[in-house]
């Protein structure tokens, strides 16, 4: 009888742990929403690389969860239905100059 009670208590503990993990996993995607303009600005102004090119900049942005695509001499970034144009700025502060596109 005591073994059965210990077994039931152990199963109860496992069920609680599983429930907590499932609850955490179901909430996690909500908190990792789309990046916003302030995060983009912080990333662009937070580092400098005078040798960065369009492909490197696009790669950096994609690895930070931005929707970025190299387009000729600039990178197009889509944020919340807005398109931003980022042009690598070489020796000047920050990684790129950012303007709002169409």
C-alpha cells in the first residue's frame, strides 16, 4: 500500500513538471514576436565595421531575426508593414544609414 502511494506521488510530480514545461513552450512563441524599429536602430548604431558590405549587413540582420534582403547597393528590411532601406556607411559611425522606403 505504501509503495502504491509513493508511486502515485511520483507520477503526480512528473505530471506537474510536464504540465509546466508544456505551458512554458506554448507561451514562448508569443514572447519572441517580431523585432521592432528600436531594436534595428540599436543593432545598427551599436557596432561599427568600415568594411561591411551589403551581403554582410543582410546576413547580420537575418541572424538577428530581421526580414532583410540585399538589393543592389542597399539592404531592404521589412518591419511591421514598413520597408526600411539600409546602406552600409563605411568609416562613419554605425553600420549603415537607415531611411524609410516605400
